[in-house]
C-alpha cells in the first residue's frame, strides 16, 4: 500500500520484500521442524522453490555462521531494499515507512520466539508435575486406605486390633488406569507440547502454512495493489435506522441490544 505503482520496478520491489520475509520464516522453520527440513533439506532447494536466487545464496553463505543461526539475514536485505525505495521516492509517506519497519520488527521478533521455543523446552515441568502428583497419590493410598478395627469386650480391658486382609480391587483399578494414562495419554500430550513442530498428525501443518503465506503475500502486493472499486452509495445511504435482514433460519439468533443492568429501572 505504501509502495504504489503499476510499473515493473515497483512490482519487483514489493514482491522482493515479501519474498525476503517468507525466506526468513522458512529458514527458521528449517531449523526447528523435521517436516520442513525434509521439504527443503539444502539451501539449493530454496533456490528451486523460488525463495532465493543463487546470488542471494552466495551472499547468505558469505556471512560467518558457525556458532549461531542466521535466519535474520533476509531481514537486513529487506531494510536495504526499503531504504533504496525511500531514496528513489517510491515511498512518499514517512508514517508508512515507519509502519513497515514496525511490522518487520514484529515479524522478526515472532521468528525469534519460534527459535526460542525450540531451544528451551519450557513444558518439561508439565511431565514432572503430573508424574509426581500420580506417585504421591498412590503413596497416600497405601496408608490412608488401610482398615483397622478395634475390638474390646470391656471398657477396662486392653484394646485388641484386628487387621482385615483383603484385595484392594478399586485401588488396583485406579493404579492401572492412572498409570496407563500417565504413560500413554499425559506423556503424549507433554511430548506434543515440547515439540509441536514435528511431523505427527497433531503437529502444526507448517508446510501448508508456508504455501499459504507465499500465495497470500504475493496476492496482496501484486494482484490486490491496483485500482480500488468505484465509490457508490451503499444500500442504507438514506436510512438512519439500519436494519440488516435475517433469514428464517437465523431469526432465533437475533438478540436485543444490551443497554445496561439498570437502564429500564423506574
């Protein structure tokens, strides 16, 4: 929106900016997701998929990155292209330039957040708490569910303790159910929380998200960046009390406007 123009140069600038954002996201996901890594096992596959060029790959690999991940390099290219667009007067609105930079910083922060979730598995405490709670429950059951009967014929006679020897059927069933849930269900939930970027059915569909982002971003900066629809009077132009119609099937969902708890108090 802030880099208008139907000429080829303006279109290339817009598409390049969006391609750099998608490239940064793919570089992050390649580092944390097995499914994305299998789709783009090497940097050459990113060239084949259209996320970067051979020249950009050479520039990317020229940056020393032996000790840390450099998924943020395309973000620096984004800023450089944006600076050139500003110098060429393709961006005439200073507030628009500021807004683009704020959105870039937000996008870069979210990419770093994904990297942090993969680096530090915070939900590991979840498995420990559930395990300790289950074990503590059955330790308490060992002492709390013992039945002791006291028998005494006379008040002055010493107490006689009699212990009932029986099979704790319900406790055994609880042990089977709770430990089974702990080992199967709760452990599975904890594993999904620790690594939601895997290739299981419950994990995020990251490859679909990549395809969606690429299509929508190009659609937004190219196809939808044209002439807006003509200005016309809307349907309720001459009405003050706008009443939007309901179908027969949706009349039951119509509610009166809330005016406050004491609005109708006399």
